[in-house]
C-alpha cells in the first residue's frame, strides 16, 4: 500500500511542470464545474472523483509509455549462452558438500585409493589443468585435448564449439593469474561391484576476472562494472582407482559461463 502511494505521489509531483499542470487542472475544474450552482453537492463530489480518476489514469499511462521508451531493450529476453556441454552449472560452495568432501578425502580416498592424495595438492593441479585445456579449447585444438579430456566429452564439446563466434572462442582461454577463486565443489566415489572398478570424481569451480592482477592493483576489483566480466568455470575430473590400473586425472565435463548467466 505504501509503495502504491509513493508511486501515485511521484506521478503527480514528478516535476514542477507537472505540479503546475495538476494544480491548474483542478483550479479550472473547480471554477468551471464545481462552483456551478446548478449542480447538487452529490453531483459535484461525484464529478470531482470521476475527473480525478480520469486524470490519474492518463498520467499513469503517460508514465508507463515513457518508462517503456526509456528502457529500450532492457525487457528483452537475454541471449542464452551456448553451452559446451549440457549440464547445470554451479557457482557457490555448499557447506554440507564441503564437509562431505573432507570426509571422503580423509577417510576414503587417502586410506583406500590414494595415500598421497590431498585436496590442496589436487586443487593446485586442477588450476594448472584449466589453463592448459582452456588454451587448446580456445584454439579449437581438440587433438591436443586427447588424454586430458575424455573422448565422449570432446565429441560433445566439438559439436557446440562450432556454434561460437570468434570472440566467444577467444574468451574460453583462462590465464592462471586471472583465477581469483578455485575450490572443489563436490567429490564422488564410484564403486562397481560387478567389475570391481573404482573411480573418484571431483567437480571444481573457478571464478575468473580478466586482467585480475592489474584491476586489483588499481582498486577496481569491487566495482560494479567488473561483475559483467566475471567468468565461472566448472571442470569435473575423474580418475580410475581399480586395482592394477594405472590412471591419471582426466576431465569428463567442463563449462565456461559468465556471472550474469547465473543472475538471469
């Protein structure tokens, strides 16, 4: 109710010109209409209410037209970005998942799968990996991605990569210095009872600002304009820990997004 009152109030008193126009309107109306001795008191009141409603409606319609014309294309549906792979991206850490990740790393992976594994070392390696893979990806060099990214993932990425324009392809490259946040989002352990195969999967989230070091040096990291340039990357790593199998971490899912895509 208060919001409606404020909006109506601002319509009538938006500017001094409108104030004068509104005052002149009612002065003219009262002089010509409501001091007419031929009209009864009830008729005068009803006439005042009717004309006031008409005027208010007219002003509201005019305000709506002005707002629409000023907004331009703001109400248009934003262009949906092309996804390299079809999955729901994540951006923020989850407290419960973080606790679960620590338990899995400490009590499952380290004692039973990889005694040298630590989340800290893995995160450092994952940061290096995104720099290498994104470099190949931005160039469309899928051949060099073999061994770093699974074949199924490369096939899907290749199909969607062709839909990107030149700038979108160039923006896929991630400089390590531009990564200001990186964290393991989720750890998954896969056991296949039939084949006795064992796998570990870890999804990593990266937050990137182009020319981050330079912007931080000039104190522009927290400005509103920077938000438009923040990129979010999701890379999921998988490694087989089946007994007798020598395997390395490879990427089986990846995606590059912008912060505005999450807000929309």
